[in-house]
C-alpha cells in the first residue's frame, strides 16, 4: 500500500482557489474524491486556512444527495425559494398563459413566481429577494412537498 | 376497498397502520415533519411526503398540508392514528368535503364525546351510570362551591374541554377548593383555551377500566372485554393488562352489555374506548369515550386473537363488522410502555439510540418505530416501544414480561424499563391489588427508600 | 423443580430456552465456543462458560466439557436444544451418571428412534403404517436389487444411520440403481461412518407432515395438530405452516389419534416429532421420529397458544403434563427460516450484520439471536431468524408474513428473504397445492426464467 | 498485517500543509486511511504539532478483543498455559501436598503444573516450554473454562 498523490495537481488546485478566491472545490474522478474548503474570512485576513479532504470512499458517496451543479457568479450564494406547503406547483396563472418567470429573468422581492394549489386554493408564492432566476426545480403541474426547493435565485449583491 | 391510505401520524402507530393497510393490499403514504425524515414510518411506507417543520402545529396538525398530501398522492383514505388530529371533529369533516374517507368515527360522534358534559348527559340517557357531579361545567367559584357541597367531598375538578390530565385537581375539603379551582382554571385555559371546569365525585380505591368498542356503518356494534389501566402516573398510562385481576366473568359480561347498548344507542362507528372508574364495590361510572384507536389496543388483540386496525379499515370502507359477538377472551396480556425517560425522575431522554435489541419468542409482541442509531426527535412524545406479553395465566404473563424486559437492551438513551421491572415485582401488583393511586404511593415509597438507602 | 439449567446449544434455540427457563424462575448457564464469545445467548444467560474452540466437535459436541461446565456451575439440568448432541443417546446417559437431569427423552428412546429400521419395526407394531420397503438395511448391491424389485420403482435410498438428507437418492428405474447406490453409500459413509442403506417406496405428490408429541414421565402423552413441512430444498425445511392446507379436521383427528397411540405404546417422554409422508390419497406413512424440540415448533405454539419448552422443562422436573387433551388448534401460522445465504445460489453468507430491523406488531413473532453489528460466525448453521406470523385464516397469515418480510431489514449479509417472498407469492403455494417436490420445480422455473430474462 | 508507512510521503504532506496553512488532510486509498490535523494556533506559535493516525482496516480493529497488558521482560514474550478443558483447577496432587509449582520456580517442558478435574477424572496439565513460572491465574479449587489462562511462563531464550 502506498500513497499516490499528485502534489503538483493539488498545488495547482489550491493556487487556483487562492487566485479565484474560491471557498469550496470538489472533484470526483474514478472513485477518487477530493474536497477542498478554504475559510474565506481568514483568507481575507491574509491567513489562508484551506480545509482539504481527499477520499475514495465510494460507499459514502452513494449516500450523498446529488450535488446540484451550481452556476457560481461572484462571491454570492444562491438563494432558494422552498415550498411553504404541500400542494401542486403551477408555473403560470392558467394553462394558456406564459409562466410567471423564466430562467434568466430578473425578479423583484414580492414578485409572484408561481402558484401552489392546496385544498382547492391557489396560493401565490412570491420572491423573497431581488435577483436573477437561475433555476426552476419543479415542472408545471407536479406535486411538491413541504420544504422542497422551487427556485434558485442569484441575489443582487 | 380503498386503494391508498395516507397515515396522518408518526412513530409506532403509523407503522402499525402501515402494516395493517399493506396486509389488506393497500398502498400507504407516510407524512413526516422535517426531523422525522429518517423515521421508520417515513422509510417503510410506499410513498412519503414532507408536511412541515418539527412543530406539530405546522406539520402533523396542519390539516391543509395533510389534505394536500392526500390529494397529490391520490390517497383515498386517511387514518389519523392516536393523538394529533385523531379526535378533532373538523378533520373528518374536511376529509369528507375533500372526497377522502376518514378512517374513524364521524365528526358528530367526536363532537359529542369531545364535550365531556354532553357526553355524560348522553350516556346517562343510554343507561350508563356517570360519576356524581360532572354535569355542571362552570367558570364561577361560588357556583363551584355549591356544586361541591351537593356532591360531597372529595371531589375532582376537570377541564370541560380537556383530557390527558391537564386541568385536573383533586380537592379533599371545602377549605382548599378556591385555591385549587383557580389553579385548575389556569391550566385548563392554557391547555385548551377554555377555563370552564366541571366537578365530580372522587372515588376511593377506584380502578381505571376501559371497554373497547367497534362499530360498522350499518349499526352493528361489538364491545370487548376490559383493559385494566389503573397503573398511571399523572393520568398517563404506563402499564395495562387484560383481563383486569379485579373483574370476574359475571361483572365483565354486565359491563360489556352496558357498553354495547350505549354504543349502539349513539350509533357508534369505528374504533372507540369507553373509560370507566370502578370502585371497590364494583360500581362503575362512565368517565369519557375516546373516539380513536387506543395506545394499549394490542393487549385486546392478544387475548382475542384479532386485528383491530385491519377491522377498522375494512369498516371504514363500508364492510360489515366481521368480528363475531361470540369472541371469547383467552389468556392474559400485559403491555409496558417503554418511554425515553429517566426511570426515577421521568425527565424525557431524547437522543440517539446507540444499540437496540428487542425481545422476541413465544408470547411476545413488540410495537416500535425505533431502530439502531435512530435519533429520537425531542419534538414529540417519548414512547419508544410497546412491549406486550401474553400467556395462559396472569402469573405467567407477568413472568414473561419480566424476562422480556430483562432481555431488552436499549442504550444511548434512558428508558423507564427499570421502573416497569420494579412495578412487575411489587407484591401488591403481583396480587392484583391496586387502584389508580398505585403509582403515586409506589413512587413515594421508592423515593423515601432511596433517600434512606 | 431445578434451580439452574445449562443450555448445551447456541443461537436462537439457546435464547428460546433461556427465556423459558427464566420464566420458570430458573437460573441459566450459557456455554459458548470461542467465536460465540459475543453471541447473544452468551450475553443474556446468568452465567457463561467457554467450552472450546470454533470446531463443534471440540465445543458444542464435547460431552466432557459440557458435563464439567454443568458441574462447576452447579447446574442441575441440561437442555440440549436441537442439533449438536440433542439426539445422541450417550448424552442423556452420561448426564444421568453425573447426576444431572437431561431435558429430553431417555437414551433408550433416542437409540430406538435413531436406528431407522428398529424405529420402523416398532412403529409397525404400534399400528403406524410405514413406507413399503425400509426394513431392509444393506451394504450389498445385489441384495438391494432384489429389494428394489420387490418394492417397485421409484424407490428412495436412505442412509440407515442418517438424517438431514445426506446419503439420500431417488432411483427411478432399475437401470441406474447400481450407480446411485454407490454414490449414496459413499455419502453415508462420509457423513455417518456407516455405508449401509435402506430402500423404500418413493411416493408421488407426497407431503411432509409432522405431528408434535409431548409426554411426561407418568405415561401421559399428548399429540397435537400437524405441521406442514413440504417446502424443503435438499431435505432442508425452509417454510412451515400449520394447519396443512391439505388436511381436513377428520384426517387430522385420525392422524393425531394414531400418533398419540404409537407414542403411548413406546412410552414416549418429553418433546418429539413424528414425521410422515402423506400421499395425494391421504395415505400416511411414518418416516421417522425426532427425539428433540423441532426448529419449527413455534407455529404449533402460535395456533395452540402454548409454550412447549416451558412444558418440556416442567415435565423433565417430574411434573405431570399440564396441557389439556382438549386443546384446539385456532388460526393459521407460518414460519419462514431466514438464513444468511444467497437467495439464488444458496451459498452461505456469514459476516457482519451492519443493520438489522425486525418486524413486529400484531400476529408477528421473531425468534432470533441476531443483533446489530453481530459478526455471524462461519462455523455453524446459517439460521439468522425465524419469523413467524399468525392470523385467523391462511390467506391473512400469508399476507401478514409478506408484509413482515417486506418490513424487515438485514444488511451486511445476504439473506433468503427474497426467496421467501417469491414462494409466498407463488400461485400454487397460495392455493395450498404443493408437495415435497415444490421447491425443486420452483427453483428450476426461477432459474430458467432468469436465464431467459 | 504490518504497517508500511512511507515516511517520506507523509513528510511531504505535512510540509505541504504547513506551507499552505492547511488545518486538515484526509486520504483514503485501497483500505489505507490517513488523517492529519494541524492545530493552526500552535502552528502559528512556530511549533508545528501534527497529529497523525495511520490505520489499516478500521472495521477489524473495532472488533478486536482488548489486548491484555503483558509484562515485558527482555525481548521474550510470556508463554501462557491455557486450560484445554472445562473443569476444576487443583494446584496440588492432593489437599495435604504442596503445589506442583510456585511463582519463581524453574519449570521444564512436560513437567506437571496442575490438575484439572473434569468428569471425575484428574487431568494433569503439563508445561509446554522450559522457563520460569511468572504467574498463576487461578486459585486452588476454582472452576476454569476452556481457553482460560492458567500460568504465565517466561521461556528460556
């Protein structure tokens, strides 16, 4: 048993993270898993303290919830709108209308994003932030449970 | 018959209902709050829906979410279990409006039984004796004084809207009625939003005896032999047995007949339990009726070799009651409620179960949603398992239960198993000589011997 | 009554006996081989003694160590369980010499039943029909040819000293007798050190039906309703049920009476099982008697609501048989033997159980020595758990068993749960239309459909 | 199983961690697992204090029976005479005689050390080595189980 670590590669990753000021990096290739985290706060305080994890544990991997591919823009995290109730998701006010919002749209706080029908009532779900709509998680007419992600919004910084 | 049942509950009773439904060939939908994501009922149902956060009022008590969950999963029936919405008459009514069958009694019966005064009046009409007093809900202390004088001390104060021990106070003489009345009012107000109380005769050496009832939608009602539930602490049942060591066959028949007739009189449907206090001269007094399946229903199933939940589901689907009126109680069964709590202080002990090994073998039944490494959420009740023993005689059932508890291992959390073992070894308990005061005296004795020791 | 019982066994049956003994107020001593140091029977007995290394011949079959273990722990009785020394007549005899009560039949009965030919002769005297042939142990092929001709093909070859399927061969015509005889002789020699075989009539559409017997030391014998054990693979029982879907009340009474009389005739003591083949015309033939508790005894306990092991212990202590001859079978019970093996290839799968969650609730009994994180030793049999279901009807019992198995989780090892689920869903099984050939045909069909798929 | 640690590789990892100021490193390859943690605070105090754990197959480890602390004398391990049967231990041939052996005695291979009574038979237990008796684990007349330690002998080297 011997360690086979490609230090050049890891160094390159860390350098890239420093350069781009990334807080988090994950890579998975052929059963090898690398996770690197950098504490941005301390990084900004001129004391970089990245956290690095390399693992090949495939078992754990299979239990992970799939990681959503997230478009990273600047330093801001995405804001998720989740369902406050159980019901049926409608992306438009009625079948003949266009959706309330589409990916890439700018959305304003309190703007209606969708309708969730519960107990025959139509509940308008509003945006909680100003920003850009990055993702819609549910298809029109599909059921949603409590806490399920509906939209990802890139907030205005 | 239905095609899919949504179970509006969690824990062992949700699992109990999932099993029964599946045995009837029905699909099941579990609902769960966020901390119950990894609970066994969530994992073992055919479908699962998150209905809200930890707080019960926003999840297991959230009628809109429950109805929507049934609608989006196309469930055609809802079983409420016990607790949560099981006795809320609005729930069956909303189910009906939404075209979903509620597996339980109609809202009208819940409303009747939910109002303790109306229930007592109705039961008196049905020839069931009620405890002197009671029919006297009041918020006024001077009115209460007059009633108490008429009934005669000791009396007990109970919340008119209540249940579960909240707002209950025993008053032994006129001199402390005023103080106790005010405390009980505050408790009742806090628990049920209604501070009216009723007063009733407080019985000596009383036993808590209850009769299981099941009725179909065609007017057929069956009443079954008694459950002895006098082993209670602060009105919380701890250990139940059937038959009661106090009740002979003649009295059993009389009680069963009286309850059958009363249940028939009000057109009782689905499962229900009529609770009585029985004094040492075998006089029985109706206390209240619970319009749902009872936690302790397994002991009745054991001695009658029946499945009450399957029968309840079939009846809700419009089937005729299939249980024979000739059913005879056979053997003796005991249930111990294993709670995640300190056996001495009763302080709840939620947390992670590090290791779990349940008993098995002849005459042992375990109803539990616990599993190895399960993190018990602190948000709900502390019931970890119901361990049920059955044997031909009471003596053998007690021994079987002791051995079963001794061979049970639950680590990582505290449980009340040591308390159960102490009760099962108590000489009065073994003789069957106990009443609803048993636990109070038992704990006083344990505490004082601990202090001495 | 005894004061302390040593259990000369391991696994679920050791636990079963520990429970029964403790319910009777007796102390228990577990014996264990080195790999069983952390087995549940070792941990749950009052005392424990290591009796040797993994190899059974040096531990669980090591009579001197077992007797010494009883002596140093001052145990006054030994229960052998099943397997290991349970049917070795020397063991009760040595126990007797050592002043220890053996909980089982006397050595003389074991010797009689252990010799298949003598047993058949004796049973013929007792008016039990035996299968044509059989009374003909031989090592000589020319002798065998004559016998086979007399009985008529097909015949079955069986090891005279044997049991458990070893040395058994079905021969369908004279042309392959010679070859099969030689193979069976080698198997018998290897397994039992004795190459003599006997020949008997091979029955078509035969069912394996067995009758539970229990006798006290005062000449009282009771025979109970049948266990249907035709679901076997290579003579290993897999799933048992009672009553047999094939047997009606009239035939049951006849069989019980015949067995009762035969057991009484030979003065049967303790638990025992008379095994029969029953053909499609309901003719029954005595095969053999097992002079010990049977793996599948729980299904009898379920439908009769009795505890056979407790009764066996009491009888060994000199008590009179306490079970009433009026006992009536009620309901239907099924046992599935959950083995640590691949459900398709039957290759044993010992190892660590990563996660274990057994079923529970109404009508379910689990007999198991397994627990979370237990390392199953590769040295012994692969039985992980017996899951037993009981319900009022066979149809309900099958459904209950299916749901119980579906709600069982055992991970880290492979189990035959998928095989049981497939059997329980098979239309012939559901109709009750099967015989001892069922599994062979069932597996052939499964294999060919797998190949096609 | 022996540990094959490539100290050069581990040194390289630690150096990299110091250089990049990493707090945490984990690697798992083919059953070998390495975790290295660095306390950043003490690292800053110019005293690197890495914590190193190397383990092979963690599953097996947890199932091991606890290891008895063994008195080490010189380079030789103690030799244990264990009971080959279940029975009663007698240190002397009869109650009036002195014990077969006492602590400090020289013992020869095949010399009788004690008797174990099993099934009314007296079984002489002999030494399997030449050496010095260091310890007697059982008292006279006490029961022994299979595999239980009876004597510890310091073998002659």
